[in-house]
């Protein structure tokens, strides 16, 4: 993995669970990002950072298997994801849990039915076993009392937690979050940050999150990558706090320190 050109990057402390090598992402002729090389360590909270329009969410879409790279390699514990056949990729993707920005709950289903759906589609568990697992997952995120409520009855923070419970339905060891704190008030956002860390510590999960919420990034992320919208390539690697305190790139420093661009 390339290091920040303006300073040494702290050495990794564990083997990577996800590796991208020289990846290019594009929608047809439209280039999104190129030359992406990064390693996500097992058990880390890895932040995908950058300004608006740089392609952060597209990077996440590719990592969960929704966009094939135009070039490069995406490896899950050393296995090339896109070189695998469809059946094998489906099995690999079952290790992923995804919380989308909106929560992406089905409005016609109760919270419990939303959480049950992945188990109904991907396991042979009977109804009683699924119900027990639904209660367990909702209990983990403090949403068990809402099991029979509909998404329209929930606050923004409750929808995020319900979406997180659904992301946990198949016991994934890799969790992806797309702007988890977006639209939340500071107190609710801080509680969600604590929940993410508790899940990392309690379940041993690896977490990759797309975010531009600096308080959350500094609180929970211990590694990351910064994407540039102009050059369409990553320009820095390291934890948010490391990049804030040590990165010499003016754009990254301005972002991390919330500086106007003309003072960076």
C-alpha cells in the first residue's frame, strides 16, 4: 500500500483482510477513481475519506461487489473476488454486512421483518430460529422494543440502528457503512459511533466506513484513505488523526482541520 508522500505512515499491526491493488473504477467512459491501492487490516475501522464528488460511495459499492473494477485487483484474504465464479462471489459477499446512508429499510415491512429478510433468503433456518436471531440482532443495537414497528414510525437514528441490525443478520465479519452519521444530531451521532466501536470490539468485525463527519472519523477510525476529486486518485493514507496532525498535503490538511482552501 502506498504511503502518504509527505510523511511516513504508521506501520500496519495485523494482516489485511481486504486488499485493493491498482484499482480503477469507472462508469463506462466516465472515470471515478484510479490507482487505488490499499489494505484494510482485520479488526480495524477503516475510513474512506474525501470531499464531495470524489467517488467515496462508488469505492464502497465496488468493495461490496456492486461494481466490477475497470482494472486492478480486489482481494478478500488473498482471494481475487472478481476472478471467482458467481456462486463463489455470492458466498464471499455473505461475509459483508452493509448499512446504507438512508438505512434502506422496506417501508411495507416491520423492523423485525426487515431484519428477518436476509435470513429467509440465504439460510434454511425455520421461522422460530429466525425470530430468535432477529430478536438477538435487534437487542445488540438497542432496537428490540421496535420489532413490530414500521420504518415510518422511527426516528432517523432508530432507522440507522434498525438498518444496522439487518446488516448483522447473517453474522458478517466485515461491515460497510455509507455515511452512517448523515442527518443525525450530534448526540445521536455520538451514540452510533459508540455502537460501531462496541460491535467492532464485541464481534471482532472489520469496519469500512464512508464519511466526511470529522468528529466521528477522529473518534472511531484507526486507518483510512483520502481520495481527490480533481486528480481522481488517492492522495493520502493513514488514520484521520494522523492525517490531521502530520499530512503535508494542503488539501488533506484543509479538510481535516476545516480550513478555508486559501489558507491551507
